[in-house]
C-alpha cells in the first residue's frame, strides 16, 4: 500500500469479521490497530442482506433500494435498528471496555472489513470517520462486488481490493472458512497487536509538542 512504518497511519477493523483481516494489514504495515463498531441492519429472514447500518455516534445509513424493493416498513426498520443499537453498545464495551476510539483527526485511516456486498456497513463506517476529520480514508478489503467498489471509490480517498469478481454473490462464497469471529478472538487480536502502544505514545508525543 505504501503506508508501512508511517506514524500517521491507523488501521481500524470492523468487528467482528473485519478484525482478523485488519490485524494482518496492521502487522504488515507496522501500524497500530483498533476497531470501529458498526452494525449492519439485516433484512428479517435474510440477515446477510443489508437494508442499512448504524455506527458509533448515532450515525445511520439506509439502503433505500433494498427497503423499497422488499417493501420493508419503517416500523420494521426501527425494530431492527433498536436491536442492533443494543448490540453495538455491547460490542463497544466488549472490545475496548471503557476506552474511547483513538484520536483520528489529521491521520490516515485504513478501515478494513472481510468483504463488501452492498457496502452499507462500510458506508456507515466512512460516514462516522468523516466526522472526526482524518487526513484521508482508505478502504481495504479482500473481495467485493464490482458495483459496490465503483460507488465506494467516490466516497473515499482510496480503495484497495484484491478481487472484484463479476460473478460475486456473497462475501462468504469467497472464503474457505467463513466461521463467525467471536468477541474473545477480537479481544485477543487487539491485545496482541504489537503496535497498540506505539499509537498511544505517538498521540502523547504530539499532544506535548
């Protein structure tokens, strides 16, 4: 990517599935790792199909095309959102305890997920990050739907994707093992990230300059 050993870079994984991928990106770049909690609003009965997403800070992004096509009522959207807000708050406590998201202003943020289908979760993440005024936002994923990549490139500074197959159907189709990542695995990856302390020290040094 060209961002190795850059103290201004921060890698953020989207829990849970994006964190193992983000861990490898952070390790390759010798960059600090953290998480940005975003919850997909899955269509009832079709949880992998997103009708929108929510992110830390109360941001909500809705996929009008999916909602209109499936004639999903506002009441159903609100019911799913209420459930996911509770899970978002639980995940935040589980992943970082009482800690807050690191300072993002002026930094290069590489936000990572395990793949992009509709892109609603990533769009919510990008929208949340924009509010913190980073210098640039880079999206990195192993696989994505081509049309989603095309739209996303208009929203961020750079997109890095290893594969955008024309016969893309679902993210899970492109993994040999797509087992659900547990909260415990996320915690262990964050704890084992060798660059976590480097970021904290860098922030402290900048604050004292």
